[in-house]
């Protein structure tokens, strides 16, 4: 075997391993990006639900306040 061939084989193997690692990391990055998009979408949905529930809660508070006032009117002779 020629003395230089072993070096080329070693370098070629290292390049192949590094490329495989790079592709694996790229795939992991893309997976994380997709997961991040999904989480952001879920957060937006939850924030919309919170706004709706807050509005409903506010309406219920107003109804309870009005009912309490009406109740007080009936209690007075």
C-alpha cells in the first residue's frame, strides 16, 4: 500500500462522518423549527381562548353585580 493512500482514506472517512453528523443536526434543527411553529400556533390558540374566557368572565361579573343590586332592592321593604 502506498504511504499517502492511508491519509486520504482517513480524511475521506472523517469527511463522510462529519457530513453525516451535519445532515443529522440539520434534520434535528428542522424538526425543532417545526415543533416551535406548532407550539407558537397552540399558544396563539390558547391566548384567543383566554381572551374569550376573560370577556365571558367580565360579562358574568356584570350580571352578578346587577342581580345583587336587584336582590337588594327586593330585600328592602
